[in-house]
């Protein structure tokens, strides 16, 4: 997912999830140590993985998995929420980018 697509997709996706257009958007540039899992607790927000896409990078959450080496996955998930675990097996430290969306209110019906 690239940032231009994400910026166009996010308003539509939030509406599908029952949120209005009142939300905070944060650019998250996160350091991921090699071979050491990193955990993010994102109960109140939605994280959209922007990149970079490395073959030895695994992102797992209740929404699904992003892992280019796992051929048993039918779809690489870029949208994550809840407890996110990121594993970096590249052999080098990485910085990865997410857009974090924090909805302020739900749609009143």
C-alpha cells in the first residue's frame, strides 16, 4: 500500500466501519529491531502498513497477517488493529511506516 492510495482509501474505510469523518491521522515511522518482536497495542486506532515491504518482515494482528514469505496466506493484510506483533528477520534493523487513524466519534443513526 502506498501513502497516496491510503489517503484516498481511509475516509471510505472508516465510513464502512461506522465512523464519521472526524478522526486524527498520525504518520508513524517505527524502529523495528532485528530478530526481536515489537508489539503495538492499538485498541482505539487502526494502523495501515505503508512500507517498506521486506520479505523477512511479519506483521500479525487480529485483522490478519502481512508476510511475503508465507505462501499459505491468500491475502497480505495492510490494515491492522488490536494487538499488533511485528517480527523483523531481515538481519538488519528497520524503520517501517504506518498511518495511524484514531476515530473521534462514531456515526449517529
